[in-house]
């Protein structure tokens, strides 16, 4: 799959936009990142196994910001498991599950709006 370019915008602050996604990774702030990943509200980018368990998503609970986007692949086939929804609720957070493509676009829009956004993105 080719990387899909996202039109460039200049976000405020130190967070970096998602420039492109596809071919098994992402380009964020001009740097190619392979595999699934977390983009935390703090600006930190971490590898993610792609698993939907409370333990695998623990970095999100610690540094979530206002919004957590879950990019779950080519399409959203099922909502996150009840255990993940319960862990997010216990942390006082809401989850927005969607396709990875939608999550990348939403992330950039929210970033431009100055929102504190974190994302877990499965590579496509």
C-alpha cells in the first residue's frame, strides 16, 4: 500500500502532525516511523503492539490529554473490548475508535485546534 499524504498544516506548540500513513508505518513531522504506534499528548512517540488490552494501552492512560483516538486498521470492524472501555472510563478518558486513516486525519484537525490529543494507530 502506498503512503497516503495528508495536506500539510502548521500546528501550534511542539506536537508534530501526521504527514502520511501507509506501507506499514507513518511519517510524523517529516520522520518515517515503522509499525503501529502511540502518539502521546506530550509529543512522545512510542511503538505499540497493536493489541487492544488495558495493559497494552497503558501509555495512553498516563498521558492521554483531552481525546484518545484509536486507529484500528483499514476499517473499524468492532468496538474495543469491554475491558479496554472500562479501563479508559476508570481513568476518566473517552475513546474514539475508527479506521487508522480517519484517526490520522482527526488527529491533525484536533492538533490544529489546539486540543490535547493522543492516538494509538495500527499501521496499514
